[in-house]
C-alpha cells in the first residue's frame, strides 16, 4: 500500500492508500448517508449543498482533484458543460405555442432523437421523491431524460487496468449528453414554454434532483445489480441528461425489459468489481429493497484510479449490439415461465 495508490490484498479486498485513508471519515459511512438499511421512506441527501455535510466530502474532493488534474480532456469537458449550463439557454419566446400534449410529445421526441448526442428519450412527471432533500426551489412539472452510449472500446480498456479513457467517457459523456438536453430545452423555450437542460455535472444549487429514478420511470431502462441502469438499446455503458419543463406532455411508462431477471443469475459485475462493492443480494435503502453498490468500498478504488466503470464495461448487456437481443430473449423466457405457471 502506497501513499497515493492502494492495492488489492485479496480478491475483493482493497486496502486504500495512506492519503485516502487520512481523508476518509473516521466514523462516517457513505452508506449510512445514502440510507442503507433504513426502512423509512425519505428523500435522498445530495452529495453537495446538503444541510448535512457528506462524511466523505474530502475523498470526493480528492477524486475531482485527481481526475481533473490528470486529464486535460476532462477539464475541457467540465468547462464546456459549465459554460453551456450558464450561457447555453436561449430566452423563452414571448409568444406561447399551444398544441395538444400528444403533439408536443411527438415533436419533443423527434427533436431529441434527431440530435447527434441523443439515442434514447423518455418522459415522466416530476415527483417530490426525485428532488434531493432541501432542494425544492425548482417546481417544473416534467422530466425529459435523454441518453447516449459511451464508446465501448475506449471504456473497456478499464478491463485491462487502463482507466484513462473511462473518466473521459464518463465526464465527456456527461458533457455530450448535456448538449442534447440543452438543445431540447432550447426548442421548448422557442415554443414559449420554460425549460432547462441539466447534465451529470450540473451544480445549480436549489435545483438538484436524482436523474436515474425519473429515467427508469420513463422507460429508458431498469436498475441493475451494478447500481446503474441497463437499457434494452444501449446496455449499461451510457450517460443520461435531463430537461425540466412545464410544456404539456404525455408521460411514458416504466418498461419490463428483463434486467432484474438476468441480474438475479448473473454475477459478472460482482466478480469483477476489484473492491467487492457489488452485492448479489438486493438491500433496503430508504424504504425500498433494491440493488445497491457499497459506497465505502467503491469510492476509495474509484478515487485512486481516477475512475473505474469496470461494472459497466464487464456487463454482458454493454457489448455493442447485444442489449436488444438479450432483452428479447429474457422477455420470451419470462413469458414462457408465466405460461407454464398459468397452465399448472
Ligand atoms: S465503479 Fe463499479 S466496478 Fe468500479 S469499484 Fe465501483 S462498483 Fe466496483
Ligand atoms: S454484469 Fe450481470 S449482474 Fe451485473 S449488472 Fe450486468 S447483467 Fe446485471
């Protein structure tokens, strides 16, 4: 174990570096902060701008310092993201265009999918449970989620221990997806309706919300064992961005695509996660039993490798072109089982 980089002392046992250990909280767990083991339902606490400071704040700061300091592309992406967040939205048109929610929905989806950085789009209603605790100032009615794939070959270099592209794919992916979200927001604004695009690096205080639950609610994908979503189009290696708006729209529904059933019997990410942060059992988190990644194990490894994402690239659904057929196969299997159960 070194000052800057830790090591695996056994399979799934990672000993963090001296610096990370020094910055880690002595008594605070990121899992407790995330509500692991809590049966009561309450809203998530944000990592930043929280009334309760995150116990791992110093390690998170080290992560940003290391990723930004060691990768110029990441800095460029972060600057572009911030610049677009602050200056990228056109004024809302004075004249309000009025159409049916169905017509607007069709147009929004067409505009989104025509953008080069958008491959999937879904719409759901904003709910209180998506808003982080203490962040209520944004009262938009709708969340539009857009998503795009990461470059699989670049990301998958992490399977051979090269994490340099993983962080570029994550941070660069956030920036590119945000480009699509702001494009959609600007089209909505041109129709006279308020809208704002948010990417994965957005830091707009007072408007923080969870992006994955509304994406799942709008049918983009399902929560997987690796703690990320799996889409039946993009697999698990993709990024999302959101648009909040009041334009009248029609909501999509969550979709069964066979992810949960597949994850129940697959152990690829559990096996391949170096610090053993992924569990084969669902866990209780803020009143909901679900797949959960151990924050306290994942964070030191991610910090010291300036990224990770092995759980994304190792997932069978992430290999290019595999997800649609895998989903179809799982749905057929589930339908066959249901038929057998009904017949017996
Ligand atoms: S990013 Fe995924 S594979 Fe890497 S340490 Fe975290 S949970 Fe494990
Ligand atoms: S690797 Fe397997 S268990 Fe892990 S998320 Fe992908 S499908 Fe699920």
